[in-house]
């Protein structure tokens, strides 16, 4: 059983895109995801949060910023990050449903 997840952006749900996906994976379940939803993206709510917490600025150019991102990333324990993202994701999905898919981050503890 295949589930295809997409962010419901107009380009992704256009007739031609949907025809392509259905032809590529006949019978796949298409999971619609709120468009532009950093509230539900583990990279946005968990990984970036952890990286920015560890980074020290200011940064004067792109190479400095890039080096700080890589250094912070090297300090992160993947097991801890995965556990945190999983726990937080469940909580965020519940809040999303409670708010009928609307913005919910201000309802999180």
C-alpha cells in the first residue's frame, strides 16, 4: 500500500500533476497536507529550532552562517532529535485537527 503525501500547493494539485501521480502509482492513497505548513514540518519545528538554539551569531556572510549550521548539526544527537520530533509531531497533528486545519501553533504549550 502506497501513500503519497503532498503539500496541497496549487501546482501540486493541478489536473496535470494529479494525472501524473495517478499514472505513476495507480491505486496510491493521496494524503493532502496543508500548504505551506511549517507547523507540521519536523524540520521547521524541531530541527531548525534545535540548530538555531545552538548557533551563535551574528553572521556576516553566507559562509559564516553555513559553517555555524553545520557545526550545530554535528552536535545534535539523531536519536534525541527523532524522539522529540515524533512526540511533538503527534501533538501538532492533534492540534491541527482540533483547529480544522487552521493555524494552531499559538495553542501549543
